[in-house]
């Protein structure tokens, strides 16, 4: 009987260690995925002032749109929570789309090499951001599943693992990469 209890205790301890390590690995994956999103958001934030400056040279009377995008960028940069940041970034994406729509009204601007380069960089960044967001949300899903599933939920509650929030857009339209016309490429 004593041998049985020792073996049972060892199995429980080994299971606990394995589950704890899985939880740690999942939590670290979520943190790394968030870091990837943060890098892409920072890259987008760095591109926006140049885009605003390029459009401003051609469209001075569109001051309200330019100022709105600048304000949205500043607001998004100061958000820290995943959900708050997601909402702010969604608004910023919509503002950038409005800014690009303004640029469509100026043929000289659309043909400017500097502006085309900024558009290409922005589209590339949005693509990377979309991939990073998908990876992050998948990592969050895996962590949250571990935290909710038996028996890992016992280990999670003992060591204080908390569920994480998803970084998501509220609509499918907002989650799409902005459509930017680059000559004959759509």
C-alpha cells in the first residue's frame, strides 16, 4: 500500500511538472506573439507621419483627415491593454484608409515615388500585422484552453495563470488589409 501511494504521489508530481511546463511554454508563446504584434504596430506608427506629410503636401485642405490620423496614432501608441489597443488600432486603420482615399484624389501624389514606397511599406506592414495577430490569437487560444482544461486547470489555478484576451477586430471589414491601388496592381 505504501509503495502504491509513493508511485501515485510520484505520478501526480510528474504530471504537475509536465503541465506546469506546458503552461509556461504557452504563456511565453503568447508573450512572444504579442511582442511580434507590437513590433508591427510600431512599424506602422513610424510610417504614418511620413504618409501624412506626403499627403499634406498635395492636399492641404484635407487638414481634418490628416489631423485625425495623427491623433489616432498618438492615442493608439499610449494604449497598453490588448483590448484597448485593438480598438485604437482598428480606428487608426480606418483613419489610414481615409487618408489613402484622400490620396486617390491626387494623380500627382499617387504617381510620386516617395508616396508609392510608403504605400508599399504600409501594405507590407499590414500583412505582417495580420499574420502576427493570427499567431497571437492562436497562442492565446491554446493557453486559455490549457487554463480551462482538466487537469491543467488545477496546476494553472495553483500557480496563478490567468487567461489572456484576444487581439481582434470587431468586424471582418476592419481586419482586411487596406486596399491600395499601385498602378495596375490591386
